C-alpha cells in the first residue's frame, strides 16, 4: 500500500510543500519524512481508501512543515550561519584527505574532524594505539609534503 501511495502522491506532495517552503530541496526532505511517517503508520493507512490516505499525507506534510518553521524560529542562528575562513580551511583539508590511503584517511577524519582520540580509534578499528598514532603521523606528513600551502594557512 505504501508503494502505491508513494507512486501516486510523491510528486504531488513535493509540489504542495514546495509552494509552502519556496525551496524544492527542503520540500523533498519534508516529503521524505512524510513517507517515513507513513511507513510507521502503515497499518492505519492500509485500512484507508485512496482519498483518506491522500488527506493523511497532506496533513502530515503540513504538520512537518509547521514543526520545521517553529524549530527555525526557536533557533534562528543555525539558519543564518555564515562560512568563516576556518570552515573553508576544514573543507579544503577534507578534500585534500581524499588523496590519502584509505586507512590513513579514515583515521585522520575520525581524529581531526570527528574528535575521536587514538585510544577510541584503537578500540573502534581493533588495532593498537601506536598503529593509530603512526598512521595519523604518516597522514599529516603526507599532507604537509604534498600540500605545503597548508603550513601558510595558519
């Protein structure tokens, strides 16, 4: 039943929510959340006819939109965050990490972007802490050797 209502109403709901949000990407997120809720309430929707399901989807999408607006009103600073030089540096370093070997890249990202320490990474990947530290040092060395401009961005 969910597959059928998805095929019938997905595009229609996206247009409806896009008219409310004026942002197709945000609308698609809300519609996706609407169908996740539909999955959670599949037993209820299975006993409804097509028109009742459509009404349920529209009401759920509208309520999710209202909740989103309320959350944004309560925390306006999250919506208006501007990029700083540090944000751009993090993006650049993350892009540079793509050239590292996979085991070093994963550890580097987990350590320096996600905040795990070598002990946690050791437990997570079942390798000795000394190996974690060695791979992190190797990753840092490769980044410095291959991209000396990183030293100048401090």
